C-alpha cells in the first residue's frame, strides 16, 4: 500500500511541475527527477539521468539550470505515462 500511495503522490508532484514548470524551483525539479530515476528499468538510463542531474546540481547559473531541467521534461512525461 505504501508503494501505491508513494506513486500517487509522486505522480501528483510530476503533474504539478509540468503544469507550472517555469515557477517551480529547479531544486524541486531535481528532487523529483531523482525519485523518478529509481523507477527506470535500465541501469544505463538510470546512470545517464544521474549524470544529467549532477550537471544541473553543479551549475551555478540559474537560467542555465532551468534550461537543463527543461531538457529533462521527457522523463517527467514518461513517468506520468506509466503511473497516471
């Protein structure tokens, strides 16, 4: 039951991010992407996303962070496809 509740909560958070992407702090987007990463089936894909997340975390420019997060929107969409 906890897994289902957790998945529903994560799905809701992903929807909120996609609906108001420009106003969500990049740190929050990264936090959700990190949670989604654990749902990816392929180690290669998990590692790729982790590398992209590390790139965002190491970036100091806020506009560049936002742009890097925007490039990862397909992961948010992917998560909703299987969990909504």
